[in-house]
C-alpha cells in the first residue's frame, strides 16, 4: 500500500526482455531498501529482486505489461518511486495499491502561471470510477481530478510536484499509468453485484 507521495525520481539503467516479461534496472537514492520490498514504480507495485550500488532490479510480468505503460519504458527514462506505507504516521496523499487499472493519453500540457495543467483521455468504461475533486493516481502520484467528463479529466500540478516527479518530462501524446480510487472500485463492484440479483 502506498500514498502517492513520490519519494525519489529514479532512472532506468537497463531493460532485458525475457519470454513475456521485462526485467528493469532502476537507479535510486532510496535508503533502507531490501530484497523482496515492494516499490511503486510509476504507480506499478513491483518487487525488488536485486540491489547493487544504488541499482534496484524488478521484473514486470505479462499481466503488468498488458495493463500499464511499462512496455514503453526505455533506458534513460525517469521513473517515480515510492516505498510502501508505514501505518504509524500521516497519509499525505490517498490509499494507493500500486495495481494499475489502465493507461491514459496526455492530451494537453499548459503552463498556468505558477502551476501546470495536464489533461488526459481514458477509456469511457472507467467513467464511473472518477469524480470531480476525487483522488486519482497518475504514474504513482496522488492527485485531485477536476473538469471530469465521460472520458477526460484534468489535474493541476504545483511547482514542487512538477520538479520532483516525472511530470516535468511528460508531454502531449505520452501514455501514463492510472489507478482509480480503491473505495470507488469497491462501491462500483457492490452496485454491479446488487444489480445482478
């Protein structure tokens, strides 16, 4: 479980396809990481398999590759990283599982004079999972959605978040990982099951 507050901006240093999986090496300044730890990598919960001189190694399996933008990751790309949540402090973002639901297309990036506005297009079948002023996780970053429509929404990024995440490098037509709010997904599932009775 994560909060969507990014702790480090890593860099992909290696990418090795193997059968239907891809193994990634990512440089990081995160401290206290151990093998078998879960790390949110652009919003994807991945398990640390190897650690060597600040390089963390993860494998993204076929299921992960099919639902995220990890197939597009290449050497040199910057990746948002977050360690798992400890339940002994404040939750500054929202509860994030690291289980990406889908990807979305960035349709617009605007400098709003002190902040930045990003707009996204997503599959309409997910429209019931996002609400105006609700939480949404984009590339592992906890954000608030606004201007929500059936298949589009926007977020505003403060300068600190812009500088300390890979939003600084995000441009129009890039794909991002999206995880919708977990509470909304449980409510939707409950309503679906009630409607089938």
